[in-house]
């Protein structure tokens, strides 16, 4: 509600629910959201990347959409205060709902340099690539990881230990 109120006239708040959250909310929750004039819901199957590409701002609680938006140089509002992209200049971490309008207004006035945001997002992505590794089945079955994911974790551990030893 605070975000919908902070948007300028003519801007819409496009909501895409996180699939696991569907089980946590009743139909009245969504009805109340749709009662807000500038709010629309899109199907959960809608491509997040296409929505991000067309967005002036992306807002998230703690979702991957906020990380993706920050990498793509899209101004990002995040309500979760412990996200790893909180230091990126075009990312606003909400500490006070009453200040949302200030960030939205900066975006509306074009005060966020999208070319610099894209450059900052690229550096953030490079930092992620340097410290992360792929585990393709991690989100599929928490109870059992494939040999591919176990090997990826092991290889990453060994290469980081070797890099650490060479730095000392």
C-alpha cells in the first residue's frame, strides 16, 4: 500500500506473486490489492525478466527479481534489509515506508543515471560470479543434491582454498 501511494499519477504497480506465497494468502488479500486503483496483478507464469526490462523501478521484499534488476541497472526498492545488493547505488533498502516517495521521485526526475546503474550492476554481477558457484538442483530438492552440485561445491571450495594460499 505504501508503495502504491508513493507512485506518481499515471504509474502502475504491477504485482507478480512469489509462487510459495500463494498458499499463505487468501483471496481477500488479492481483492484488497486490486481495490487500489494503480495496482494490477500479473500471472505467476509471467516472465520476471520481461517485467524487469519494462519497469521504471522494481520492488521486492527479498526476491531474486530485486537482484536481477540491480544487475540490469534498473532502480530497485527492497523491503528486506539483509540483501547482498544493498550497497549498489541504484538500490534503495526501505527503512521507513514514509521515505519511499523520495526514491520514487528521484527515479521520476531521472536523477538515477541508468548508464552508471548498468555499469554498477555489471560490477555487482562480476562480484557474484567471483564468489558464487552453480548448484543446478539446489532449489528442486533440498534433501538430495546431485553429484553435479556436490562436485561444483567441492571444486569451488578447493579453488578458493588454493587462491587463499597463494595470496599468503
